[in-house]
């Protein structure tokens, strides 16, 4: 994908709808980097479920069109501003702020939006190493205080956040029950799940009780919500922790407040983006740990498909079709 140094190609949402209706490929200008900023040539963009919701205007963030969606990308620093912590040629992950999101071939961002990656990590892997893995890590460790040997139940386990949760739970010495659609169960087993079940076919409560000697799951990470949430909340162990991460089912469930009271469990929310302002050092610590786990082979992001940058709408439709295992990535070159 060719673009001159002061411009870029960007997928922009012009009106809310399905990706093919919402997105248009535009040439946009790229400003030179100011103090503590850098311009990055993007090599790969990692797509996430929220990109679909952004196109539809159904996400918690709803920028005014036209805007560039996309939460994460990877590339090479092309130019730096005064006092930037980065150097030209350095490989980075870019976590930009909307409305100037990640689905573009080049962009200028503050240093705070950049995370360094070693040469050994390819752009496709770097482009999927932040959002899903940070959510999984912060959910398991910061929000749920996971301890080795505990049982973790994760829903939507074959998706981006789900597979990352399976891998990081295993890496922490936990045991994992993974819930995903039947055709995806081999993939969640391959990622390290001890028990894999299809909540559309299997009796979730019985499977969790059998696996845990009747205790239930110490930690539940739920990305699906809806009626599945109503079933997983009944599977939480005494003094367990249920982490709310997302609602891919499209339904935000309600919780009778007496349920966690009667069963002695905690319900905690996670909104990762808030840590960027409240405690950015946490995300940098997690980033360093993720790089170590990647180098040690303890995590291995599953790439479902790499598509050319021009095919962003089709790539997002794959996610909408619910057939994706792991992640879909756009490559710019
Ligand atoms: N809290 C935060 O800070 C934060 C940040 C980013 C993302 N998120 C959320 O994390 C969640 C997961 O994101 P992701 O990128 O991992 O998504 P993903 O890769 O698309 O995976 C989500 C899984 O949810 C299930 N699913 C999808 N559509 C569904 C539907 N209509 N009904 C029921 N289940 C459905 C699918 O599993 P099966 O087909 O196997 O059932 C799919 O594998 C999303 O809700 C997203 O908004 C939260």
C-alpha cells in the first residue's frame, strides 16, 4: 500500500451501518509529529469485535462520522517529534484514541499511545498483542486476583479475548473450562483448556460442577452476556469472582443483587481503556510480561485470517459471521 509521507489511506465510517455500508477508504492528511509524538507507518491492524459496533454506531464510544475506527495496530516509527521516547525505525504497537483510530496506513500519535516491540515479533502478531491480552490479563489478575490451581470459566472462549484468557489462565497455573460453539472446541483445547463445552448443546452447570468437584468456577470471565450470563453466574464458586468484559450476544443482562449475596461471590466490571488514564504504568507492566510470555512460547496468538488492508469490510464481516477463531488482521503491504 503506497502513501506519501504527509498522507495516508484510512478506512473511515461515514454513516452507521454494516461495515460495507459504513466504511469508505479515504486519503487523509498526516500531521508531522509534535513534541513527544511519533509518526508510525502501519504494517498490520488487529480487528476486534468493538470495531463492528463502532461501524454500527452501537458501541459505548460513538464518535461523529467521519471517523477512523480501529483499536490496535503495529508498525515502524517513521518520524519523531522533539523529546519523543521513540526512535526512527523502532517497531511499535499503536493504541490510538478515537476518532483517529487504527485503521489507516500511517498516523501520528502521542508517545503514550505506543508500546515498543522487539524486532523478533512480526507485525501480525504485534497487532493482536494488546487489546485482547491486556483485557484477559487485567481481568484475571487485577480484577479477579487469580491464584494458581483455581478454576477459570471463560465464555466466547474461541474469540480474541476468550483465547487470550484461556492461554493466560493456563500460564498462571489455573485450570480452564472454555465455552464456545461446537466447531471451535478443538481450538480452545489446543490453547490449553482442560474442559471445552458448547453452551448451546451441553449442560453448563453440570459440566462445571463435575470438573470442579461441585465447587464451581473460582473465576468467571464473561464476554457474551445475554442468557449465557444468567447461566454462568450460577456456576461461580464460594468467594468466586465474576468479571464482566463484554456483551457479544447484544444483550446486557441484569443481575438480581441477592444472588451474589446469597452465594458469597463478587461481580466486577472491566473497562480496559480507563486504565490508560487512571494507571498507564499497569498497562506497560502487563505489556512487558506479555512479551516475556510470547518469547517463552507460553502464549501464541491464533491468527484466523490475514487480509489485505483494502478488504477491511470483508474482514469485519468475518467477525460478524461468528466463524472466526482467534483474530483477523489487515496487512498494509
Ligand atoms: N471491557 C473492555 O474493556 C473491552 C475492550 C475490548 C473488547 N471488549 C469486549 O470483549 C468482547 C469480546 O471481544 P472479541 O474481540 O474477543 O470478540 P470475538 O473475537 O468476536 O469473540 C467473541 C465471541 O463471542 C461469541 N459471539 C459472537 N457473536 C455472538 C452472538 N451474537 N451471540 C452469542 N455469542 C456471540 C462468539 O463465540 P461462539 O460463537 O463460540 O459462541 C465469539 O467467538 C466483546 O464484547 C467486546 O466488546 C471489552
